[in-house]
C-alpha cells in the first residue's frame, strides 16, 4: 500500500511519537522512511540524525532530509515533489485551552496536502 513514507519532526518528545508510528508503518508495509525536520541546518540535522539512529535497528531503510523554511510548507512541498505515498505528523505540542485544536503545522498540512496524511495523536 505505502512504499515511501515521510515523517516530520521537530525533535520534541511528542514528535518522537509520530516518528515511532511512522517506523511501525514502514516496517509493516516494507516501505522506506524519510525523517525530515525544518529549521536551522545544525539543529535540524541533529534532530533527523538522532531519530534515524534511534531507529537504526528497525529493519527498514531510513533516509533523512533537512528542510529550510516554514515546516508545513516544506513538508507538503517535499511530499508532493518526491512522490511520497504517506506523510506522518504529530497532532500538536500545545496544552491548555488550545488542546482541542490541531497544532499549526498539522492544520496547515491537512488543508494543502494531496497525498495520504496520518496525524498521530501525540498529546
């Protein structure tokens, strides 16, 4: 069903749950997984390398991508331009009164992606 899966992470504990789910799905479908992060090059590189290392023993092919720019736009552009079958993101990192709404990144992505999208409940 899915051959290429893309997961976005900011390196937070909640985003790690989305990465975990993407790894599970890649293993179940025999898909390749790309872990992507947007931000300053040094920080984003550290995030994706750390997540790739954490799942090195998962028995799947893991690639990494460092994105420059606004995370939602960059993830949508990458998913569309590279033909990913599925994009995985966490639902939010917010607390308090905002807990009933999607975070800004998954919300923006859900309105613009033309690929399958899995929003993992992480909070």
